[in-house]
């Protein structure tokens, strides 16, 4: 079936460190890929997305590139801030957003 | 601004009680979803609805039912709450038929069943 695997957390970084959260997917076709973020006490919100191979999604200094050859969509940020502390979810959708599949989530804590 | 609201942020119920969780969206979205979120398991879909009075089972519908009488409102019902239903419940909504479209989430309801 269609699924997403993301790196287990928690991840703890110092402010201004480089962030990578790995995400790989398994799908029967060509999915759209998403990163959602959940700040403490809130629901999920879309961080970025990519709908076809080699697309790069970006937002708030975060980036992820859709790599079909490695079935990956790793999230990166060059310099994290304390305010980036949150849980990050990788997700895929194959046909429409009714079939969205989420990863287990990775908790990021950034220390000053 | 897009808004999905959930009736309670925290609920404490006793085993065997009937529990209602309500969700309202103001975006005129066709689709609405109920997920539960558990540590290490991510989000798992309980039910979704693509139109008024229409529903589809998700991955874990057992022990739950849903109701959608109006387009903007989607209710999750635990007929007889059990301790293994202690969890965070998230509601979401989206427009239909859009590949690459996003889901919009409410803040969640943290349910504790004693």
C-alpha cells in the first residue's frame, strides 16, 4: 500500500544548526508529497508541498525536493530557530487529498 | 482566514459513556475528516465525508461512528467509550477533487477515557 516513513525523533538541535528530517515513500503511482507542521497545542498546518518529480517546495526557510529516483522528500533548513520547535509530518496523496497518508511524525526541539 | 474549529480542547469521560466530538469549518469545503493521533503512529484516518450525509470508513473505524447533517459540521461519536480510545482527535477539511490539495486542520481534542 501507499505509505510514508520518516526518521524517528526526537531531534534536538541548537539554534542556528542545520536541520534534515528524512522522509521516504512507497506508492503505486506518482504521489503529491507534503510536509505538515504541528506547533505545541495546535493542529497540523501545511508547511510545503511538491506535486511532481524534481519540484522543490519551500516555505519559512524550509525546503524539500521531490526525488523520484530515491523516493524521498527530505525536509531541510539551513539555520533553525527556537520557534521551529514542533512536530513535523511527512505525507503523501496519490489521487486527491482524500487518500492522504501521514508519517509517524518527528519532534524537533531547538535550544537557544 | 481558513478556520476549522473543534468543540472541546480537552475532554475527560468514563468508560461506557457516549461521547460526541464536533467539528465546524467555515470554508464551504466538501470533504471533512476525523483522525486520531497517537505517539509513534502518526495520524490514522477514522472516517471521512465527501458530502452531506455521505461517509466512508477510514483505516480504524471500529468503535466510532460519524454524522454529517450539514456541510459545515462533522461529528465523531464514540458509542461506548473505552480506555483504548484515549487519544488526540483531529478534524480536517478540504476541497474535493484536487490532486495536491491540502487539508486544513482544527486544533484537536485531547480525550481521556477513565
